[in-house]
C-alpha cells in the first residue's frame, strides 16, 4: 500500500526511511543500489517512516555521513573511481547550496564535470538513471541540506512545493531555486 505524503517534511522523511532501510535491511554500504523489493524492506520503511514522521526518531546526524566520507576518502562518491579527486558541492553554490562539509563530497573530475550545476537527482534523471542508484552518502547529505533549507524558509508543512507542482522529491529538492514571495501562502497545513 503506497504511503500518502502530506507535506514537504513527510516527503523528506520518507526518503530518509528508505536510506535507513537500505542499510538496515539490505546492508547497503557501497555504491550499489538497493534492491528495494522485499516485503520486509517495505515493512521496515513504513515503520521507520512513521517513527520519523512522529519525531520518535530523527535522521542520523550528518556526522555519520562525514565520518564515512573520511573513512572512504580516496574514491569518488558517485562512481567509486580512485585517483585524482575534487571537492564537489552536492547542491551547487551557483544555485544557493551552502559552502559547508554537509554539502560536499569528493568527486572525480569526470563526475564533477558531468554533474555540473545540477543536484544529484537532476543529474541522475538526465542520465535516465533511477534515484535509488544515487550513492547513500550523497543522498543522505542532499536530504540534510534540503531539510535545513526548508526549515530555514518555514516550508516544511507546505502541502505542495513549489505551489501547483504537488509533492515530489525532485521538486522538493529545488528549494534553493525557488524564490518565495509570500511565505504564509507556501506554508499551508493539510
């Protein structure tokens, strides 16, 4: 049974629940995508989502992701290539992404060039690759900075983002691109 998401906060928490299940149920520690097909997996996602939504648990601190970044340093966060690496902004600075470690991973020059000024969801979408293939560290950090930006803008309870576009993770992650003229209009409770 599909989960009905009521607002931006729930959309982000649902993605966090899948990331948690990827590691807990499928032991996803590599760049390999999670299968996400078993009943156990989706039951775990539903339970975890409910706990996240009700704030009985919170998404793990990005510190864990940064620790993984340092431990696994020396390889591209996107493709796993070892060699010459560059610090890459997950949400590009040119689009308002923060210049913090929470918004950065190490990338090979090829991935950095190809991704250019896109966020990871846009980049994978442009290559016709499902977002479940986005490496866990990248998706975790993307969700963290998107959550923080929505919190800063007071749009976590918005029932659509942007207005008129529904609730889709792709659009929710465009928060850095959207200028909100009337924050009260965007922050509508269901």
